[in-house]
């Protein structure tokens, strides 16, 4: 009696199931391949473009084995690039500070004061607006800040101002919308730390005679520093590269580093645009890495010492 031969894929699956080494290799190998294709490869290609390793021949970009810093030099010859970089960091710093000032009281109330049974429901409510499409939320803010919009209507109706004030198209509009957009990224890390805070420490401080303010400054705030550190990085890093919000609610003077990169790639034709855009993008990455390292080194060192 002849045995029926199993399909080849069944044989392979049986081999995988029976070999621990193959299973571990697949678990490690597949994510590694994904990272190479979608993370490292674009970065390397951008690096090669920024170093002038491609030239345009008719409609094709051809690799050439050379290294040149021409695009980095030309980048800083463009008017407004340095101003755009400064403005990007200005927006990012104010956004980070603004989100922290708004987020900490909310996260503190959620994690320390609010009973556990209500916390998940309130967090869900806070998340709900951010399930709406990003662009729809920005256009909603445009309507609010418009001279004939909701905010000016309230201000004029209450008699706070005599005529509509101009917010849309200014730095103020950009910063307010960025704070609104990124505030949830600050709330969650701080709340995550405060929610796990040992309440007995607060009770012990009160028992030893510490006032609520002193308890907060000496116990709660130092223990919440890891959440503040994480939230600050989560807000600051994307805020530096933001270009959609300045483009939609800012004016002609709200050009940022993200806008510069966008314009080089899409509005400057040929290898020049790709090279300048790649150089600007790598400068952005380099600045973020250096500043993040210094921030973690300084603030992280204080956390460990605390």
C-alpha cells in the first residue's frame, strides 16, 4: 500500500514546528528584514543623495561612486533656511512647554486624585477627539481662529474685544494648534507614571508634617520625571519637523524646517531637489539626535540621582 506524499509546504511547516532554532530565526529575521527595507534603506538612500552619489541622466538617477558636500553647502546658501531652522525649534520648544503646562494637572488628577474605577473612562474621553482625522481637526481649528470664526464671535459677543482679532496666519495660531495636536502625547506618559505612584509615599509625607505643596515638590514631581522626560521627547521630536500645521494655519512667515524639506523634494526638480531635501532631512535628524542625547543625559541623570 503506497503512502500519499504530503505537499511541500506541509513538510516545511512540520520542519519549522519541530526546530526551535528555525522558529527563533524566523522571529528575529522577519522584523530585521522589515527594518532594512522600510527604515534603514530609505535613510541610506537619502544619505547617498545628500552626498551627491546620484546624477541625473535624462529621466533616470544614476549612481556615481563619489562623495561631495555640495548640497550641504548650497543648502545654507538658500535664503531663509537658517531662519526656518530657528523657527522650527522655537515652535517645538513652546509646544513642549505648553503641552506640559496643560498636561501635568490633567495627568495628576487622573493618576492621583481620580478613583481607579473612573480612570479608564476619562482617558477614553480624552482620546476621542484624536480619533478624528488629523487634517479635519486642523481645519476645525482654522474655523475657530478665523476672523469670522467661533472664537472671535464669542470675544466680540461678550464685549472682550471691539473687533475681530487676527489669529489665523500668525505664530500664535501655529503654536496653539501644535499644542492641541500633541497634548495627548504628553498626557499619557505622565499619567502612566503617576497612575503607578505608591500613594503610601504621599500619606507618609503628610504624616511627617509636609504640606501638600512640599509633598508635591519633594515626592510627586521627582517621581514623575520619567513621564515628563518621555512626554517631552514624544512632543518635541515630531514638533521640530512639523510642516502641515504651519502650512495650513500659519502665514508666509511661518516657514519651518519641515516646509523647507517638503519644498525641496516636490518643487525643485531633478537631483538638486532630492539632494537638498535629503541634506536638510539629515541635518534635522542629526540635530534631533544630539539634542535628545543631551536632554536624556542631563534630565535622565537627575532622574537616576533622584
